[in-house]
């Protein structure tokens, strides 16, 4: 795991705990997509990227 990925995962944990949400794999994956991409993501973009991550 590289430093950037570790930083994103730390930020995700902080956000979920701050909002008193369970830390689930699906929430982590969606938040990781938003934090790793500079621009906005459409619903279709999220579905495509999630489908790719499941096949890898």
C-alpha cells in the first residue's frame, strides 16, 4: 500500500467515525472513489469503477 492510499484510508475512517457510521467495505470503497478522483463523479462513473474494482 502506498502512502497516498494509506492517507485516504485514514481519512475515510475518520469521516465515518466522526459521523457515527459503521465502517463497512461498501462505504469505504465509495468514499475512496470520491477522495481518489479530483473531479465530480456521476452515478454511472461510480458503477463503472465499482464493477472494475470487483473484477480486479
